[in-house]
C-alpha cells in the first residue's frame, strides 16, 4: 500500500547574520522584539519576554545577540568550550535553547519557553531586531531552496485508493460518473 511519496519542494529559508565585531551590547534588539510580541502589540517592552537576548561575557568583553530556538528538556551533559582569538567561550554563550541550565528565553510569568518566529510568515517583513539595530550588527537574508520532503497522500486520496483496491477502479469511476449525472439533474430542477 502506498503510504507516502517524496519529492522536491521549494522552501523559504530566513537567516539573520550576527556580526559580533559590530555589536556594542546596547540591547535595543531585545526591547524591539519584546514590544513587537507584546499583547496588545507594542503595549510593553520587557526584555525578559524577548526572543533575542544579548549574552554578555564580561570576561571576554563580548556581547552576543542570540535568538531563541525553543524548549530543551534537559541541560547538556557534555559542553564544548570554543577558543576564539585566544579567548574561551562556553557553548551556552551561543546557544538559543530554553533549557534548565539558565533563565534565558523563558516567559517570566509562566516559565514557558519563548521561541523566535522570525516576526511572522511574510519573508518580506524585515525582523524587528534587525530593523532596530543601528550598528548593522544584524542582517537579514532570504533564500529559496529546493529540499527533498515526504509528501503524505491526503485523506481523500487514501480513501479513494482503498475503495479502488476493494471494488476495482472501473466500478468506482462509473459510480462517480453516475453521481455527477444525478448532481447535474438536481441542479437543472432548481
Ligand atoms: S541592537 Fe544591535 S548592537 Fe544593539 S545589542 Fe542588539 S545586535 Fe548588538
Ligand atoms: S544553554 Fe544550550 S549548550 Fe548550555 S546546557 Fe543549555 S542546551 Fe546545553
Ligand atoms: S526575528 Fe523577530 S522574533 Fe526573532 S528575535 Fe528578532 S525580533 Fe524577535
């Protein structure tokens, strides 16, 4: 029985590039994101509700704007430490997970994970964090890719397929033709 097909589908990929050399840690991106996602929109600007947070590493005199990637059940058992130009950075500094290891990316009242939604579905909408960044540390790009994806036959296809298996395609086709004729007759009587 046919259960799934695969094929190439076009997919829009939105990217925000972060230039750490340009970021000065002003945190305007946090405020813009929080305000855009407030309910009603722009009614508050609490950074702890933002889906982008500036991770501050004072040891390294470094600020990293990280977008949230959503809920993680557990903190990592093994973590990497990156050495960049002689300075050490913890993996957590670049991680967008709302995990038990820290308070970042959790809605302060409910504790639910916050996740960046790229400010909606419209690829032409420049995300608010990018719009507000006066240092051009954030840049937005949209690309179209062709990806292999499994396409599940919808329910009607599955239903027709099983009817055809049971009664034969000819019987199904003549039944459909009969029903179409009856439908046309009803329309004519109206
Ligand atoms: S608005 Fe730009 S410069 Fe300011 S913290 Fe965010 S990324 Fe950095
Ligand atoms: S913040 Fe990220 S890297 Fe660090 S423990 Fe949590 S999931 Fe792992
Ligand atoms: S893209 Fe939108 S939702 Fe994501 S961090 Fe930026 S402002 Fe927030």
